[in-house]
């Protein structure tokens, strides 16, 4: 027994003595997850993006990734953080709602409804912290909430009426995450969120010159971020994943098309409903009154060639948007170009998302760079549920049950072994207590 103890102590001592780059940065493998909201997969095709191109040369690129349905911000970000489809994590909409009182809360206010987020799944911050790592989050959807009583150790939630487009503030946040959170505080995992190019895509449309300018701003920020990682001595430790929650597509209007307005559909009446969630882009959910489900369904089904109408139990299983008590009995979505209006058209965005995730315009971009990743490699597209198990692997932690697979992203990794540096932690958290127990 004694010689076993000796060997273990020697191995542990050796790994603890591994020289580190700075006085405070551990040699462990770190992960930064960055989301640029609404960055469609092909936004780099009509604009010069030298920093994104350099990142692809130095790392891995997927032509696109497939988000979860419905393709909206809070639900799809929570899929990235948990590895679960939306029906399995419960954050089914950007908006919190109560079908009894008809109360609704928009995106920002919903960030502070704890029960909406803490519905049985834990995001990667908690997975990591429970296994001895340290996590932070800046502005990422879900950051304000606690999960089974825990939250990200270091976090920053944006104030109300925050300006999500300010490049100076973006740079300050990058410096904070790199210099303070990763280098000084020595965090292992950080998620970071930018609200563009989503806002610009909504307001001006994905084909606008304004969107092109915003993609240049994103590209400059990617360059700034990688520079900041290098100047903080993080390059050899830090794996950076940059992706988004969904894409964007142009909405048709000005009499070009027959718009979808539910009140104009013969046989349909809002009086047959207890509650509805429409006027919110291309998806909708309806709760009919007792005994009215068939009437509402029959009135809407086939009423417009670009409106899809499903009873919850008949939802295509590939969409993974049915098996949750929060999803209402009738689900609607429109084809790209169309949004769903209730009484009359009240939506004026030139760009929208939320559509079927099979539609190419809904697919975000994906880039990764760092010591764990191959260089100059383009991998096959994959679903964003697979990002969570990838990040857990990079951190050397055991994932919670999830809908993703490490196999979907393994081709981008240099080694399929968990990162060697996790050895040090194994000594402290597993082997040493075992030895003490046996002595
Ligand atoms: C909705 O509101 C009703 C009435 O105030 C309340 O009883 C119920 O618990 C609420 N449901 C949710 C999910 O908040
Ligand atoms: C999830 O939320 C629903 C109400 O929206 C609630 O009935 C259910 O108990 C919650 N589940 C967990 C595990 O928190
Ligand atoms: C946000 O900040 C930028 C400056 O970086 C400015 O150009 C823009 O007008 C601001 N937006 C709003 C809505 O204030
Ligand atoms: C942009 O952010 C910087 C740094 O936080 C701030 O000083 C400036 O006032 C902001 N500008 C606008 C237009 O919000
Ligand atoms: Zn979004």
C-alpha cells in the first residue's frame, strides 16, 4: 500500500509543479464561449472579414450549425448551455407568460424570472462548478438566474435599456473577461454575449448595408479578442468557441405578398381562445377554450399556404418542440418571409428569425481556435446541442445528461483524450481524498 501512496504522491506533486505561463494562470485548459446574436452562417460572404478568416486558418470552421427550434434567442442559447433540445430544458420562448392572467414579460424582464430558467436543467457554469472548476458569464441569456440554488460564480447582467451595439463597450468587456476574469481570477470557463448583428438584422434586414457594417464591427471585435487573449498570456491554455443562436431572413411586405393575419381567416375567432402568443415573428402558440380545439385547428389548418398549423401531439419529432407542459396545444409557424399577425399587422422588422431550423437562413456560424483544435480545418455542419458535450470535454468534466454527442464534433479535436492538464485536478479532488481515506 505504501508504495502505491508514494507513486500517487509523486505523480501529483509532479503535475502540481508544472510551470505556468504567469504567476496566477493555472495550466488547466480553459474555454471561452462567445455568442454574436443572430450571426447567420453566410454573413462573411459579402464583406471582408480578415479576423474571422484568420481564426478559421488558425482553427476550425463549420460551414454552418443547426440551432434548436424555435430559433429564438433565449431558448437556443439555453440549448447551447445545456446540450438539450428546447422541449427538454423548458425555456420554450423568449417571453415568460401566464395563460391564466394573460400576463407576458418580454425578453429582458424574463431574464429575471428565476422559475422560467431553473426548470430542471443546469447550464454548463453549474456543471463546471460542481466539479471543482470556476465559471463566469457576461450578458449571456440565463446569467441572471440561479439553478438549483447555484449561479455562475462571476457574472454580469446588462442594465435595462443597455446599448448592445457599442463597440467601445464591447472592447471593455473583452478586456475584463481576458484580463480580470481569466488571468487574474483564473476562471476556467466564461460565456460572453454580444447583442449584434441581431438588432441590425431585424431593423434593416440581413441584406442591408447596415448589416454589412455591423459584421465588420464583429470581425474587428474577434481580432481584438484574440489579441487580448495573447497579450494576457492565455493563447496556450484558452480554447475559444465563437457561434450564435440563430440566423436571420428578410420579411416580405408592402403588398408583395398576402400576409398572415389570423383575424382574417374564416371560421377563426380569438373568442375561442383562453390565451395566445402571436405577433411575435414567425411562431405562435394558442390555448383554445374547453371543447374548442378542433374548431380552432380546423379553421387554421390549410388557411394560408405559408402557415403551418400543428396540434402539439402531431408536431414533427425532428423539431423537438412538443414534449413540455409549457408548450401550448396548438403551435403555428410561418415560412421564411412571413410573420404571424393576430388582429392586424403590428410587426415592422425587416428581418426575422424563429423559423424552421431546416431553413438555411436560420443557421448560425461556428468557429473554434485553441490548443485543443486542429488548424485550418473545415468540419461537417452539426447541431448546436453538441456544443455542450464538446465544452465539457475541453474542460475535462463529466456532462449532465443531454441531447448532444461528443462524436459530432470529435473531428475538430487534435486528441480525443480529455485534456492532459485535468490530471492535476484529478489528483486534488479524487486521488488525494481516496488516499487520505485509506491511510
Ligand atoms: C398564473 O397566475 C395564476 C393566477 O394568479 C396563478 O395561480 C398561477 O400560479 C400562475 N402560474 C404561473 C406559471 O405563474
Ligand atoms: C417546470 O415548470 C413547470 C411550470 O411551467 C412546473 O410545473 C414544473 O414543475 C417545473 N419543473 C421543474 C423540474 O422545475
Ligand atoms: C449605441 O452606441 C453607439 C456608439 O457606439 C451609437 O452609435 C448608437 O447610436 C447607440 N445606440 C443607441 C440606441 O443609443
Ligand atoms: C459606449 O461605451 C463607452 C464605454 O462604456 C461609453 O463611455 C460611451 O458613452 C458609450 N456610448 C454610447 C453612445 O452609448
Ligand atoms: Zn438572438
